[in-house]
C-alpha cells in the first residue's frame, strides 16, 4: 500500500471506474466491431483494473480509518499533555512551598543557635574528638575507627558548630524527603493521565 503515499486517491478511483466501464463495454457493446474483436483482451484488462481498483479502494478506506484513529489519539494526547502540565505546575508549587518552610525553619534554628545557645552551650560543653568522629562517620554511613570512637581528648570544634551542622543536615534530609514524595506523586499522576489515553 506504499503507492497510496505517492498518488492521489482520485487516481485509484479512476482506475476502478475504467475497469468497471471496460467490463460493461465488453458485455454490452458487443455489436461494435472493435469491441467484438478485442472483447477478451478488453475483459482481461478491465478485470485487472477492477481488481486493482477494488484493492486500492480498500487500502484507501483502511488508510482513512488509521488517519482517523491517529487524529483521535493526537487529540487525547494533547488533552493528556495539558493535564500533565497542570499536574507539574501544582506539584512544583507544592515542592517550592514546602521546601521554603523547611529552609525558614533551618534558618530560625540556626539563628537561635547563634544568639541564645551558642554562647551558653560553648561555655559549658566541650566536645571530645570521639563525638566529632562519630558524627562524621554517621554522615558518611560508615563505622568510625575504633581508636577515634573512644578518644576522649577535647576537640577544637564548638558544640554550637556541631549543632548548626546537625540542623542543616536535618533540613537537607527533609528537603530530600519532600522531593522524593513529590516525585512519587508526580509519577502516579502522570501514569494515570497517560494510561487514560489508550
């Protein structure tokens, strides 16, 4: 049916019409000398043209059916893309708002550490090297070196600095959790939208 892509539909309509007219002429106008002499040849050519015309008419009908289905699917996909864009906007807005709240909370907690707890905490609390080693190992998801884990000598890290790092890390964890939940929501909603296109 590749020929349908290169020739206009009218060409195949004309072939069918010529074939049908040729069959009619060979049977009805048998009294004309030219027709009666070449009757078998005219019938053979007319039958071939009719068969080819019917074949291509069927192809044209199928092609139009496919084009209609494609147009219908294109409309459904356009609607799905519009819904998808709306979902993306809603989810993006939610993420931005939730992360903004997390960042504000982290900022407030860090300010509290600087203003209130920093001076008091650093004055009464000295951190041993083992605390820093355990914190750093935990942040890398590793087990600390045994000697470093039991080292009781004081470190030069202030307790407020450690607390500030912990607050920032928790904030980053909450941001990541928000993003993961948003991705899950996005996937579920997008899947539902595009599965409805079928």
